[in-house]
C-alpha cells in the first residue's frame, strides 16, 4: 500500500515543484525584460489561471473515473457519451 501511495504522490509533488519553479523563473524574466507593471499584470492573472487549471483537473479526474466505470461494465456507448459531454463542457467554459 505504501509503495502504491508513493508511486502516485512522488510524480504529483515533482510536477508541482516544476510548476512553482517555472512560475518564479517566468516572474524574473518578465520583471527584468518588460518591467514591474508587466509583473503586476502577471501576478493579477495568476489566480484566474490557477482557477482554470483546477476546474480542468476537476473535470478530467471526474470524467476519467466515470468513463472507467462504464468501460469496466462494458458499456462503450455511455463511456463515449460521457467523454464527449466532458469535452463539450470544457470547450464551452
């Protein structure tokens, strides 16, 4: 159980570290290259970007779970409908 837990936790933590490093490096380049007002604009837009990312992950995890359940039951039609509905919802938002 512990091995399985670490198998999923380590990549997730590593991805968040890389994302944080990317955000810091981006801030440095924007501040040095464009200026402090551009950095302020980036900082103001970050909550919206994080919200969009969170909603996308929410839909992706939920849809993959429901689709997997339908595929496990052998209901390919419902699995395809669920996936298509998810993609339409994400593109609409």
